[in-house]
C-alpha cells in the first residue's frame, strides 16, 4: 500500500509522520510518528534570526526525528515561518543539510493556506459546499475559501501568534487600553484586504492549528461544557477565553485548562488574532479540525486529492 512521509519543522517541534490511506473514508493511518520538542521562539535574535544555539537545536531535532524513518522511505521535509522568515534562513537550511543529510524546503504562506484547505476539505468529507478555513501559525495567519477540492482564494498575513506577541505584546498587555490597541491594529490589517472571504450560509467554517484547538479546550472547560464541545469554538466562548487569558499573567496561563506550557506566552495573542479573524470573516462559530498543512501535503503525496491551483492573493 502507498505511503507518504513528511517532516514538519516548526517553532515548537520537529515532527516526522509517515502515513498510508486508511480504509476509513477520509482517514490516514499512521505508520511512523516521532516528535522532538524545540523552542525556537526562545532562540531568535531581536531581528528574527535563528541564533547559533537555535541552529544546533534544529540540527539535533531533525537528526533525531529522521532516525525514525525507513531509509527507503521518501520524506518531504519542510520548515514553517520561524525558519522561512528568518534573515539567515539559507544558512540554517544549509547547515541542517550538511549535518543531517536532510534538506528543508520552504513554502510560501499562500501554499501553506492552500494545503490547509485541502486537508480541511478532506477532513470535512464534503466536496462542493462553501468552506472557509482559518489557520493561525506562529509567524503568519492563513485564510482559504472555496467550494471544491481546491480553494478559490488564499491569503497569508504576518499576524501569527508568536509574531504578535513579540511585536505588540512583549511581557503581556500593560492595560486594557493596550489590549484594545492591539485589537484595533488586527482589525485594521484585516480590513485592508479587499477580497477577504466571508462565512457563507449553508457552508462550514473550519479552524486549524494548535492555537484554535487550545482556545476551544479552554472555552469548553471554563464554561463547564462536556468534552465534545472542544470540537468547536463560538465567538462568545472565544471572547470569554480571551478575557480569562488577559486576566492571567504569562506564567499562569500554562496552568489554564487546555493551554500548554510551551504555548502559554503566545496564547493571549493567539486569542486576539482568532477573535479578529472570526469577526472579519463574519464567523460566529468554527469547527476544530485536527488537520492542517502537514496533512494536506500527505494527502497530495498519496494522490488522494485532485484539483486545480487556486488564485493566489498578492496581499501580504
């Protein structure tokens, strides 16, 4: 049976996964899985370069993760925005390749958005209804929408949770006024997009990424809701979670239900970005999708999803 492998090197981990098509209609069966923790957000210089310590950490993580792969198995290795957007990106990629034999690819934000849509469409198990996909990463936010296997439009914006934390919320907000200023900045950026897709009646809004997943868990736990409520996030629930995060210092956020310690620092920024996204797209609720860019790559490498290329947005 066909197999496909992907190594996803991001801010928080290097994650190798090898899958094959599942007998379930829209599923993937995991054959190999290896995750090695990273903390690249703590190894960046003020201008966003990956530090010497960071480069060595990536080398070790890639070597350890790839140790779980069959040497005969072709693995597509890619780096997300923390390396893609670093001023010393080429140096990092070259040194990782020299040390490990693995050459990391980089994709544009638009391509990441397209692949997240491909994954969400397959996960939703629908082929023609309107679908809006929202994905909050560390450096960028991806938005995609369409009615078929491929999106009609994609956007990638520099509004990721890590980036907003570093640029606008270092150490957390100092006041409600500060929080409102960040909120207004996010709204302003999104309003500048002339073709920002909107939630459609009869369609579905799907939220990918750990940011949305953790916010849904926090909203469900804070509201005393059952576990299945974690599969969706409503705008009122999101706002309640945002208020809870804003009222908790950075060190204490990792103790909140659903918020992991290594994402605690950027959780407030993630909630602000999620709120601005849902408001701007007219979405009052979103389904939480466990798949994103990585799964989109796997599906396409397995030849599971056909389709044409989308029209790419030029807005950045």
